[in-house]
């Protein structure tokens, strides 16, 4: 088993600090992998996946909490309809500059997958590889129905405490940012088509065949939009979190 050193980092930005963790093999090979979490996620919710990824790939793995999530500073504004595209020049860019990442591979889960596409598109010379996991390619009724159902579950007694374990006093903002942004009329026409057309690196698209927030239409649209023949893996009997379900 590869010897891995883990370090925590506090990255100062004009809007507040970002929390990041880094898993570094003693003898790293290849460019670092940066992980982008999902709509309700954070570094801690990746659990042991970053460690296992660093061990199996022999690469440095970096994960960070976006502003408003996990152990990063609170976000004092609502998300805009362009928040997915904006990540490439926002928190991700701050992380990239802090770790001096002239080259990287970007791996995103769910909405983080959409952000990963944006990062690959915005930094074509620096991005060596793109991996999406359970990413949405556009807004559709299945996604909206799933979000409405999740919002009803979080309204039940005790459910918000689950988010508070990871986001503290920011939990209500985290939930509302997900639900209200995706259900808004302004967001209804969102899709990744323009960013996908700008991706120049190799890409791997991972999707579970039982993903409750996205049918096979999403990974197929992702692959159709990238010109450099991405690899698609549909994972059998798998839901929303392949990195945990296939551990």
C-alpha cells in the first residue's frame, strides 16, 4: 500500500477562506487530481475515497469545500444561475493558485461534475483529464422531481441535523442553494452544451444505472458533446455515489 501523507489547508480569498485537504503519496507520479463535491457535499463526505484514489493512482489528490460548504467560510449571497460555469474562475481558481497547479486532472461528482466540465473547458492547456461522476448535462423533469422529493424529506423532524453535522450553521443555506436554484425559472434552460464543446482533454464519464437524479440521457449527452471520444462507463446496480457504492 502506497504511503500517503494527509494535510489540511486554509486558503484565503477576498470572499472568505476555503478549506482543503491534500493526500500526497511519498513518490507521486502524474499530475494532481482535484475533487469537486456535489450540491450538499463537502470534503468530509468524500470519506475515504481521496485516500484510496491517491493510493491506487499514486497521484496527489486535493479536495476542497466550496465557499458556504463544510469548513469553508459562509457564503453571504445566493447562488446565481451561472454558478456552475463560474466555479472555473472562482473557488477552483483560488485552489489552483494556492497549490500552484500548472497542470491537473479534475474529477467532479454530481453538480461538481458539471463544474469539472467547466474547469476543463476554461483551462484547456492545464487540464490533462476530466472525470465526471453522476453529472447532470441539463435540467429535466426527473431531476426537478428528485429535488422536490428530497426537499420534502429534509422538512421532516431531525433531517436537517444530518446536514448540520457537516455544514454547521450553514446547513440551511446549503439546502436552499440546491433546492431554490435548481427549481428556479431562471435555471430551467441551463445545460453544459457550450462547455462540453470546448473540452480538449481525455474524458471519463461514470454513471450508475440506478441514479435517482439522472437517467442514461445525461451521460450520453455528456459524451456526445465532447469531441475527443470520451469513455462512458454505466455501472450496474449503482445509484448516485459510485465512489462509495463500488468501494
